[in-house]
């Protein structure tokens, strides 16, 4: 897959990722390290909570989305580097056995005012499960170098 | 530490976390699993990039922030559960050896329109390093149960 400069991106372009299956072991391992709350650690403990059963931490979903993004067709020169985003939504939780994939839509491409050798790319990254239900939406602003 | 219902929170309250030191090994282990880009994996490879040296993935910073939050004085009844946030900013990267801590400021507390037994709490969670420089800001919307 070819790496792209700022000039090679345009609003409306869609890029896709591979698929990734989320095991209960992976959900629990992430939670033990970063988000040790009962509903992310144990299915029985999760039944009495808002989640009604084991659910991945939203930050685990975000981390897995980054893994899918790094391996996807979306390949800016220099890597995927951003200073943040205007939105992060988790409309439903990721469950054990879910198969995740990513759709990346380029929303905006613009030159930097202050740095002539780079620009800013805004994209909507939608993470979907095996039923095409949305589990996460982020709209990051990425730094992408200009050609030459 | 006492768990709080929605009624126990008010705008302007500040909660704090413990401190956590970020080792180079932890930066690399997270990156191998979730964000395998050269500037998160190897100090020498990172020198020629925008980062100028090994830097933690922004999603690693977010994951460590969640770890600090779960262990902090900020303890809503039922846990820390949110459907997303309006902002996520990484003004500077986390570096090997950085010591992180968290300040949580309650911005807004309101009843749910549709669910009489719960409400929504909006908070600004600022992650700082050992020089009191901001490495992350998030403003999550959390679901918090009402008393009784």
C-alpha cells in the first residue's frame, strides 16, 4: 500500500481496515491494566450493572481502533499523528466475540497556516461490529506532510 | 473513599489522583499491542520523526488516564461510565520517565430528561506531567445514579 502526502487526500475518500475479533481474555487483560471496573473484568459481576454482561472498556475499543487504523489502507507519509479530536462517541459497548472493522472517511484537507511543509487532515473513523452497528466514532485532526 | 450519587456532585468540585510513572518498557508494550508506529516503539527510530524521541501513543496516555481516574477520589456510585466526550486533546506527548497525575473538575451536573433515576455529569479531566505541563484534556459525559 502506497503512502500518501497531503495532496493525495481529498474529502469523500473512504479507506477500510481488516477485521479483528475481540476475545473475553483480551477485554479482561486490558481492563486489569487500565480500567479495572467490575463490568470490564467479570461477566457475572457485570450482569448486575448498566452493561448487563461483560463489556470492553471504551478505551480498549479506542485502542483496538488505533490498531485497525495503523494496519489499514489509510497511510499518510510519516505515520498517523494527531493532537486530538473534536468528538469521541461510544454508542454501544464492544462485547466478547465481537468482530470489529473500521471505515475512515476524509472530511477536510487544508494547508497549515503556520507550517508550510504540512497540513491538517480531518477524518471520521467509524468502528463497526459484525452486525454493522457503530461501537465508536472519532473525528481526529491529523498532521500530514506536503509533497516535496 | 465514599461513593457519591448525582446529588453529591456540584460544579467547581475538584478531585485528584495518585501519581504514576511511565517507563519506556510500558510505552513500548502498549505500542506493540495497539499502536505499532516507529516513534512509539524505538527511541532511535523516533529521533528522525516529528516526536524527536520515544513518545507514548496518545491512546496509551488516555488508557493511563483511565487507570488514574479509576483509582482517584472521584467515585460515582456504580462506577465511571460514559458514552463519550466532546473533546480530547493531547497538547504534548508523554515521554519515558514522566510522572502523570490527574485533576478532575466537575463542570455540570444535570438530571436526565428520559431516565428519572440517573443524571449526567460533565467533567474536565486534565492529565499533567511532573512539570505540571498538560499532556491530555478530556471532557467526558458520565452517567451517575440519583440517590434513592
